[in-house]
C-alpha cells in the first residue's frame, strides 16, 4: 500500500530525534526525509510514532526501515504497524494505544485488530493484501484458526471474506433493537420487510443474512413471508380479522381432518394467499390448529380427541387398519396423521405397526 503516513514502532529513545522530529528513512540504500511525531503512548523499548515520509512510499505491516537523524547519524529501526494510519484527531489515544500494541504481537493479532477496525463491514482478502505481506494460503490458515477459536466467522473463501464475531454480535443486538422499535411505531404490521432492514443496515448482504439467520436459529426472531419480527411480538387484530380467524377455526373444527382445504377457506372467506398465511400463523400461535410435516392442518381439539381414543384402546400396538377404523379416515389422510402422532410421541413406528406410547 502506498502510504502518505503510517504508525510505527521505533526501537530507540524518542529524545534522540530532537525537538524538530526530522529524520530520514533508509529504503533499499536510498534516503528519504521523513517527519516523525512521537505518540504519548508508553512502550517498553523505544516509542510509537506517526511517520510521514517526504514522498508517499510502499509501506505494509511489519516492513522495517533504518532511521537516520537529520545529520545522518544512525538512530535505530522503524517497523511499520499501521499502513495509511488515521490522523491523531480521528482516533482517541487509548484506542490507538490498544491497536498499536495488538499490531505489535504477530500475524494472528494483526488479523483480529484489522477485522475489528473494519467492524460490521467485514474484512476481505483485498483489505488484508493492502495491509500486510501475507500470501492467500497463509491468510486462510490464520482465518480458519481464528474461526475455530470462535473469534471470527468466515463467509467465503474465494475470495476470503470474514467478520469478527464481536462485530456480528453487535449487529445482531442492533437488529433486535431496531425490530423492537419498529414494532412500537407500527403495531399493526406483522413485521419489518427485508428490504427495509437492508436499507437500515448498510452492510454486506452476507453479513446481514448471517446475523438474521442466527437470530432466527436462537428463537429470538421470526422470518416469514419476507418479513422479520421479534418472536414475542403479536400484532393486534382488527375486529374484521378477529372475526375471520374465528370463522377459519370453525371450518377446521367442523371439517375435522381432510374435509377442508386451504383453497376452500381462501375462496369462501375472500382472502389473499398472504392474508391466509398470516391468519393461519395466528391460529397456530394460539394453539388452535396443528400443522403436519406435509402441510396438512388439523384442529387441536379434534387431534386431542384422537389421542384420547388411541390411549383408551386396550392395545399396545396400532395398525393402519385400526387407525382408519378409529378415525374414519382414508389411507391418504391416515398415514400423514400417524406420522404427526409419531412426531408428538403418541406412537412410534415399528415396521408395519406402531407402538402406542403411554
């Protein structure tokens, strides 16, 4: 990276520079005048400083230069820590001290510090190549090791792109806070559209998706129909929607199992597909209906009655024929319902029959 200035560690006493801070860097046998401004940051041997060469030069992390005084006297070495460093006004002294100390420790800590600087924007292969002289294989090995430690999350390898786990956790907290604020301002809406979240958080799509997916996996956020919401949020229903929900529940209860389809409900109640799904979700949240693995739906009261009748049988095993006789269902509907009962722990498949679990 061509640097107009960089932060460095110097291995000689700062007082040897003199008050003017003028010196020369020896680069490939050539001398380049430079201004060196020490930071008021303690260092065991030598000091940290902002180095500004007379002309921009190629300077990457851990590049070393010899330093001469203004009159040509050898002073010691200068090791680049932060290429193209931000100005002293842009970074607080305590923060700069922390960064420079970490950048002094080695490749692993350098990569972590660089990922921390990039924050929720993520760190890419190009960012690393502009900062340090590390090959792709070396960088990938470092990144894999940090991911195993739980320090970073790698989103891609070709090219390498990663984000600091702490930054990802920070983004997750911000998303959850934003959803909560949105629910308060728009209580009548089921959730926040995905495109609105993308505009709110201008980060790489992969990082945003990873943050939302992890919140969903933890059960903190629900993502349905392209909208995200906090799992404990319930949008209040209008009187019209409440009436429609009641009519839907009555249709499921009256139709028992396999006698009513979602298409029947949608047409009879004049619902759009999206509205139908949102009202079904409310019935499920209220535990009025249960959805099986294949998408079939049964009223909870009817299902409870079936479970009661099964457990009242003086049998340990249940055949498909027994179940059809018990419920009056055809095989088309009996099989998926039996599979649901398996999932619920009421029955357990054993070859052609099922054990009735007590």
